[in-house]
C-alpha cells in the first residue's frame, strides 16, 4: 500500500488565531495547517488585555507559539505598555517574541508620537529578554529607519519586519542592522513585482514567510479569509523568485525562523 510523502515542513511566522474570524474553528484550522506541512506557527497578540486568550491557544496546541505587544494602530486607545509587563510575559515557555509593535501612519498618523513611545518600550523589552522584536511599519519608512537605527546603536536587539511592504531604503536599513524581512501574501500578488524585487535582492538567510491571517490571503484565495495553511502557497510563489524549488525554500525559511525565534526552534 503506497503512502504519499509527508508535506514539506514550513513555518507560519505570524498569524492571529485569536481573531473572531476563527472562532470555534481552531481544531480544524490547525489540522489543515498541519496537512499543508505547517508544523509551527506564531500567533500574535495585538492588545495586551487579550494576552490570556492568545496564550491559551499556544498552550492548547503543539507547534503554536505566541508573542504579544500593542499594535501601533491601537496605541492611542490602549494603556501604554511597560517594559516590565513585557519582560514578565516572556517567562512563559511558549512566548517567543515582542510585538507586534511599530508605526502606522496610513490609518493612525495622528498618534505618531504615542506610537513612537510605545515602539521604544517594546525595543527595550526585546533587548532585556533577547527575544525578537516584531515590527509593523506602514507609510512610516523615514521615522522607522531612524528609530531602529538610533535604538540599535544604543543597544543591540533582533527584529523581523513583519509583512514587509515598505520601500527598498527601509529594507536596506533593516538588513544592514541584521534584521529579517517577512513576506506575506502581498508579495505573491501579481502587481507586487517591485516588492518581489526587494525580497529577491535580500540575503536568503534573512527571509521569513507568514500569512498574517486572517488577512492578506495569497493567490488563489485572494480576497477571502486567510489561514496558516496558505503560507505554503505564498512560499511556493516566492521560491520561484529566488530560483529555488519549494522544499529548499521552505527549509531555508524554516532555518531562518529557528535562528531568529530561537525559543521556538525545532
């Protein structure tokens, strides 16, 4: 009796399993992810008051890890996080990253100063814990490059530019600081050739893949709800950009994940 070869293992480095889009579906969602080869995923808490629910998902499922922070779009309405709060969370064995944090001037430019303050607090927590910082950056390339450069000079930390869609200058700054760029389904959209070129020019050992689900589903699911299983679809399209076969690309991005998110390493 012949058995199909198991799928190539791959990691979804960023998803939001606690969002209402997935209510009541977690068992099936995780099963579909595993069937697609997604052996590990990091689910991201974007408001600290929701940390207990996000932690519970990581505790419930093998291969699910979590991170927590205050999303920049929520910075104005959430209490200002403290370094001590984030450091305390990091004691959990499945807490593997700080964030997501960052700057979003597309929707919430009016809270730029508060976002910057919050970002610097998360950076200090990343320094103190040794855990990677998870950055969201939108329409804020100049300020983001300046803050990351200034802060890194003041004391090193590791970082991933999650769902990277910014310009080549910010990519270069991040890579020069030793940071990682993570590709979402946006990189696989037909019109994203400029973004694909930025990734193609980056060192292969600094690339991660993610879904950011329930958002940003890659082709052929674009416009519908995204889920961790679909990280394999984005990676298959992006493997071609790097001139690699899918198993090699999946293995490379997984090794990169292990290096950055060492607490969640296989």
